[in-house]
């Protein structure tokens, strides 16, 4: 069975690896046991498996690893064995996925809400301003997006003090790690299958991960809705990308349907036909799938902004549209958590209640007493700018100093940030494997559920959860990073 090729998205009768059966304590986390004598052997076997099944990233020490596929490969960072994740939380996150998909869509239709909520941020954050400018141009043109495709990922942590599943954030652009996440579930399942007796675990308890098959299917279904046989899916990528192999799982699944281009290439080679069709080198584009464009670094010149505008003006299906992108900002997350705001977008009382239950404390910096509390106890908060991709948040002493400075300046710059309650998940020991070696550390985990939403006018074609991403980092870290082009070290591992 070890000779079978890797298959992502194996859906079996698998149930989550859960601790529910133990002592009736359904909310406990547990690192699955690895007999100490077996760890070296398991690590070696896992490293070989990664190399042979494409569970790899570019090696930052190799000069061409970000540009050329096939050179300078390194295994993706991973936890040696899966983490038990209580079934109650898993099911809660699954139930929330379609609600958040629908919420993103409804908020995206309210252009004034987006513009007004981000108006103060716009004055002080040039990146958000550029996005909002494109958005208001589309509002002026009364641009309609008949077909909407959202590939989302809602991330959660369990708060140890209250036993609540709390949302960290909702990603609406360039939701990544779907390929690597599938690989890691397969890795764990294979390790457990080989060592079933020594480990005392059932390989079927590792949940099959459907992230790649379902996201690929959503892209293909969107392509079919566009209804042009000669059209392609345009995958927008960075010129240099350590995580290209994660993206290739999707592009390989869609094979001849896709082309990969950077924003600069799209600007140089793209054109709009009079009917709004986006054409790249003579090929019409059905779907634009952004795996770049979420960060200021993706727009080094005006050319990239022209490309973004060109895409938005076109009739291609955008994944995401500029409105969907803006719904994923931290500022909108914070606004939605205010009283009575969810009611503007969702009708069903129990849906509203379920969504609100997972909101952590979120505040704008205009709330004076919260800023005071954060200056007093910065360890209880996270300060967040309107950025994506990890490594942008501010913690601890740095948080305190930043707030004091912003307040002294009396500057509008405070509108660039939001404050969030810091979540403290329960910790457990784990073996983390990075760059060919392992360490044993006390870790915390973040649990993400992928989602897909496809709509053509009034018809919702897909609204579903699409597999999961479990990431683990040392409990002592503020923020590890995974899947950023510029991360110094992958402190976070796939689990
Ligand atoms: P990004 O869009 O850059 O991924 P996130 O809001 O997800 O921004 O923050 C990045 C990381 O910071 C998260 O993966 C998590 O490890 C940590 N983090 C963010 N918010 C919190 C929080 N409220 N409590 C604890 N850790 C957090
Ligand atoms: Mg994000
Ligand atoms: Mg995140």
C-alpha cells in the first residue's frame, strides 16, 4: 500500500482524531503518543515520504528555489503525528463555514458599508486606499458580478480559559496551504498505517482532507458557468514564491485549463475586448484565481495596480472580487463583531447567534478605555494592521509602545489598526520536524476550515466547507509564519 501515489482529498468514513472517548472529556487536546524509541525512525520515514510525495517547499538557502520549480526543495515543516482536535469544535467550525461564506457574499454587496467602515483606515493606509479606490470605481460604473466565486478559510483557536472556539480571522483572498494540508493528512495516515501496532492508533482516525479536490472542483465549476470552452483559469502568482508547490496541487488538478502569470505579466500581456472579456495572449480568461495580490509587496509599481484594475473591469470571474477581498480585512471583521451589525446581513436568528458565539473581543482604537487596558496589560491583546500573510501583528511591549506613541501623536494612524483579545489555546507537547531535524516542544494549534461559495445571479451553486488546515507552533511564540514568501523561518508546522 505504500507504493500507492498520494491522493489528496480521500473521503472515507474517517472521523476526526478526537479525545472524546477518553474520560468523557470532549474538550481536551492531546498529542498522539509516539514511543520515544520510535521517534528517530518515524522522522526518517516521514522525511522520505515528503520527498517522494511532493510535500515540499522551496529551500530559502537555494538562490533559485523561489523562481524555478524543481531546484532547491525542502520538505514542508510538519508535526510528526496528528494532534487530537476535539470533535465538538471541529463540528462547530464545519457548521460555521457556509454561514461565513454567505456572510462574505452579503457584506460584499453593500458597497457603502465597505467604503464607510474603511473610510478612516483609507486616510492612513495607502494599500487599503488603493483597494478602496478600485472598489469605488466599480461602484461608479455600477459594475455587476453575476458569477461570484469565494474560496475562503476561516481560522480558529480554542480559548483555554473559556473552552470556546474563537475565530482568529476570515481569509477571502489567496487562501493557501490547501495542497500542503492534504499532503500532511496523507503523511500522518501513512505513518500510522505502517506503525499501527506500536502507536496504538487507527489510521482511519486521520480525517481525509478534501481541500484540493473541492477547491479545484469549485474553480472548474465556475469555469463551466462562464461557458466558454476556449477560456482558461488565470492563476495570479508572485514572481518568486517558496510555496509554489502548494499552488501546483491546484494547477495540476486543473491542468490544461490554467495559465500562471504575475501581475506585471498580466499588465503587459492582458487586454479587454469591447464586450469586457479579459484576454491573455489571445486566450479568454474565465476565472482569475489570486494566489498573489494580497500584500503591498505584490504591487511594486503602478503596473501591478493597472493589472488589478484591468481584472476588476473585466467580465472574468474574480476569486476574489475586490469587494470580497475587502470583506476579509481585519477592520470589517471588527465592525461585524459590533452589536446589531450581523443583523444587517443575516436573517436567521440562530445563524446570527452561532456566528457571534465565535467572535473574540474586537475593538477599534477609538475606544479609549480599551486602549488604556491594552497599554496596562498588553499581553492580553493583539494589535493588527490591515495586512495578510502573517508576521504583521504587534504584541507585548511593542504593542504598548505603539499605542502610547499613537496616542501621544494624536495621529489618525490609529485608524490603521484594530485591537483583538489575545486567545490562549491549551498547550500540549509535540514533535516538530523542520529542515530535516526534530525538536520536542510545548505547542498550541490553530484550526482552519476551507470554504467554497459559487453563485450565479440568484442561484447558489456551491456553499460548502472544503477540508481543513491544522497548524501548530511553539506555545512560547507570538506568531510563527507559514506560507509567506518572506518568512525567515517556518516556526509554524503543518499538523
Ligand atoms: P494574517 O492575515 O496575517 O494571517 P492573523 O490575524 O491570522 O493575520 O494573525 C496571524 C497569526 O497571529 C495567527 O495565525 C495567530 O498565530 C496569531 N494571532 C492572531 N490573532 C490572534 C489572537 N487574537 N490571539 C492569539 N494569537 C493570534
Ligand atoms: Mg489572513
Ligand atoms: Mg491568518
